[in-house]
């Protein structure tokens, strides 16, 4: 009698775990790409909130998805263009303050776009889809009469760093430097760090972003800057150390910020001085 009750409980628990894992598998895109959170799909700030001139650009990807972008052109002829690649939360309006630093303090032009399913862009986010978005953006910049004459810098944070590595590997002839902050080796390798209880199920993750493999294909002559917060609670700092180690660039630098968490490394003392020095060293500003 007791064994029968225990057996029923175990079977019920097993069924609950199975259902939970199935739900996790099919709902993981909403967790990996929380574009829906905090009303970020409804309201998107514009660059004029920081006094930045801009053009709202609509691009159509190869699979027919329309994505939105802000094009902020700085007329300094000696300047470069920086493509800002956002993390997985919020929308491009959240990062206009960063665009303002590049534009106003460094004299750079800025191109920032909404991934599909983010902000006012159409579609639903996925690794395959975001890579198609990147392809579309790079094709646009390579043909644009203004941007194609300028050096191009990729600046990516977290998921944006994975995007930057993808772009740098695929479009090396179009890129002149890469800046990465708190970027992961792959999403499955982040899961045990963020969700220890799910470490045995990380193989169920179909959104991979294998930067560990992709970065090995980057041009050895392309300068790389790695910015790592040593208190990062989302991406293990060891991931950034590993990416730096395996990056084939002959001109790579790494700076670690002892007090930096995942989302506040950018405000750590010396962060923007490091970025400026890197850009100046390689004549990008």
C-alpha cells in the first residue's frame, strides 16, 4: 500500500518534470530574448532625446522581416562608424546614452538597430533570425555611400558580443575593430552558471551562439578589445578570459574590472578611457 502511494508520487513527479522540460524547451526563446519585458516593445526612445541628429531606417531582411535602425551620421571626415549591438533585454532606446558617448565624445558615427522581435522591428527573435538581421545590416552598410567610406567598429555587450563575433567572422573585410563586453562562449555553457539546477539539461538548449568556435575564424589582423566585469553574475568571467585566449587577433587587449557586474561594468571607473585609448591606438578616432 505504502509502496503504491510512493510509486504514484514518483510517477507524478516524473510527469511534472517532463512537462516542465518540454515547456522549457519550447519557451526558451522568451527567456533568451526577453524583448517583451517592461513594455520594451511599445515605447522606444529616439536619439533626439540626447540631442543627436538621426535618420530612422527600415531594412528588409532576406526572409522578409522589416527591422528598424537609427543612423546617426557624424560629418567628421576622419571618423569611423560604430555599430552598437545590444544585449538581450530592452530595446535600442535604452542604449542611446552609449551612442551619445561615441558620437559626442569620440566623434564617431553610430548605427544601432533593433533585432527582429525587439522594439518596433517585426518578427520573432531567434539565433537564425538575428544572424539574418546582421547580414542585412552589413549589406546595407557596405552599400551605403556614407558608411562604406569609413572604418567600421563593432561594439557588442553580452548577446551583442555574440552578434559582433558572428559579424567579424563572416564580414571580416568590412570590419576594422571589435569591442566585446561580458560575452559568453555559448548559451548552453552559461546555463549551469545561471541555473545550476538545469546544468544536466543544457543540451536541450537550441539557441547556441557558439562564439567559442566562431571567434577562431576572425581575421588575425583585426584589433579586439575585451572588457570583463569580474563580478558578472550572468556570464562567468572565465568565458571572457577564454575568448581572449583563443581569439586569433595579433592586436588584442583585455581589461578586467574587479567591481563590475553584468550590467554595470560599463559604468566602472576607467571603462571609457580604455575604449578611447583602444580607438586612438588603431586610428579609429
